[in-house]
């Protein structure tokens, strides 16, 4: 009876100290790391690379130092961004010339603070393969209210203008989500100007 009480108290104390230590370790790690934003599309040559460079610029403009990457569910490693995506980036004063496609990996998804998939289908696919990371994997449409991002691959300049405009319109919601993630991790947000 008294042994049971002592054992229960000991187990409670170990659980409490352990969970507090884990929270402290996690909090310390989050305080010292920049947020990681990951965009996912199919080939990682049109939609997600353009989203990547646009997000880097948008986050930098509000003073957020973040790691921003992109990948594809069926990407061929090393493939260059499509001409249309490079031209859409250049229209905004951004550069995609150095971009090389990469497939989605466990490491990319695990390191990410937020994973933004260009469609609900991509979100479901990534969640299926990485169920433990489910909470941070969202679709562009559910985050922005703007729906899926259509694939402009093989399309004309008008298709890439639509892509660019949709990303421009949705980017403030993505930036806001990263600001919230930073605040939740104990980092102050920059005042809005």
C-alpha cells in the first residue's frame, strides 16, 4: 500500500521531470533554429520552386530569417526549373537559374516547420508517407483559401502569370503562418510596418 503510493509518486515525478526536460530541450532547439518552410509539388520544376523563391523574398521583407526549400513527389533529381517558372520569377526580380529539382524525403519533411503542398492531392500523398508529421503538412488551398494551384507545365505565359498571381495572393497567409510558428516556439515576431 505505501509502496504502491511511493511507486506511483516516483513514476509521476519521473514522468513530469522527463516531459519537462523534453519540453525544455525542444524549446531550446526551436529558439536556436530558423523556421523551415517546405513547398511540395510534382516535379519540383514549376510551382514549388517559384513558391520557394517568392516565400524567401516575402519572409526576408518582414525580417524573418527562414530556411525555405522545395521538392516534388515525382521529381527527377537535378532537373532545372522550367523556363516559364524562371521567367515568372524574373518578372518579380527573383532568380531560379540555380534551382535543381529534388524528391520529397523524410529528412526534408521532418526538418520542416511547415510543409505547404500545392494541392490537396499532394497533401494527402505526403501525409500518407509521413503520418507522424501530419499536423504540419497542409495544402496551399486550406492555408490560403485560394484552392489548388494548377500545374502550368507545358503551358504558355498566361498559365505562369496565373501561377505567379495565385502565389502572390496567397503568400501573406503563408508568412503569417510562419510568424505564428515562430511565436509558438517562443520567438518574438517583428512588428508590422
